C-alpha cells in the first residue's frame, strides 16, 4: 500500500512540476554560459520534485548509495548482500529523469527505487 501511495504522490508531483518546468518565459534566462550538459558534468541530473518520506525497506545485493540522485553519481557506500528485516531507513525522495530515488540518512546516499525491496 505504501508503494502505491509513493508512486501516486510522485506522479502527482511530476504533473504539478511539469507546468513550472515548461514555462516558455524561463527560456530567455538560459544562456550558453549558464547551461550545463550531462557530458560536461558527471553528476548532473534534472530534479522534477522532492520531498520528505519516512519508511524502512530492504535493499538488493550490490546496491550502491550515491552522492546525488542520478546513475552517474559517485558511490558513497554499497551493500554486498541483500538486507533482511527492513534495515535501511529512508527519509527523503527525489523524482528525477532517472526515476525515483530515496535518501538514506544513515548511509548518506541516494538509492534508486529498483534497488529497494518492499
């Protein structure tokens, strides 16, 4: 049930943010000096929405906790074996172009939703 609630809230936040992101008047403020491309910045990602969440869950084996909520980000910690018994506590979520990510305050890193076992 909590998984469904998280997905619905992330989807609703994405639709709300779509209006703010696609405003044409914002394009006049973007210049070549201010633009950042994924090839130039390894840790670049597009954040659609984020917010607080509190739940415990297990993570899969060989899961990496990353500095930023994106696939190309540097790993700060990793799990060798699958955790059992809801050992990881997540306190924040981020909806990015790579998918939904959850932040573990204890591990100081972001985990992709596909690595979480609910």
